[in-house]
């Protein structure tokens, strides 16, 4: 993946695509958990919000897109919620880990719910929701992130663990 140009501020179409797919993913994740247990679904919605707050606090405020549109739009939102951090703190594990753990939990919890749902009683509705969830949750991470979200990311060139991962561990 080569970079020709970096976005100073991401085009609105990319931010809209990212947010639409994210909302669909969380909506289908909530639906899976709602079919399994309504209280668990409500806790999941809280976890999703918590993971966004953690990401903005531990990642966005150190990113070069702080105060500007990144692919998710959270750089702009973070500037309204948190003070700017030092750029050199962006890739530090103490900043990466809390946000990553919450984000992975928000992605994996619906899959655990799907397994529990399948063990407690199979239905074609639950299977359809799980399939849609897996597609909507994985396409952005494995297809769109390296090809659209990260390809023209300025932070990727200055140091981002996710960007390095997309390039097979090579330094940016």
C-alpha cells in the first residue's frame, strides 16, 4: 500500500462511510445481544459508548488529526471533550492498550452472545443477524481500513501501530 498524498482532513464521504458501517455493526451487535438478554444488550451499548470515550481520551487527543476530521470523525469530537496531548504519546502502550481492549471487547461480545444464543436455541433470525454482524464488523477492519481509511493517513506516516500492522509490521 503506497501513500501518494495524506489527508489534512478526511473527506466527509469517508467519515460518513466509516460511521455508517460502525453504527450498523453496533446496531447488529446490540440486536444479537438483545435476542440473548436485554440487560446484556443495554450493558453492551454502554460498553460501546465507553470504548469511544476511551479511544478519544487515550488515542485521539495525541493524534495529528486532533481537532480535524479523521476517518472516524472522532478527532473533531475529541477536541471538544479533551485537552490536546503530546504527539509523541500517540503510540505508547499505556495509551494504546485501554482503548484497544475496550474496542475489542465491543467487537467480540456480540460473537460470544451469538454462540450463547446458538446453544440456547437456534433460529433463522438470529443466524441472519449474526451473519450480517460478522460482515459489517469485519469488512471495515480487514478491507476498508488498509485500502481507504489508513492509506492516506498522515498519522500513519508519523507513527501508528494500526498503520504498521496494515503494512505487515513495517515502519511507516
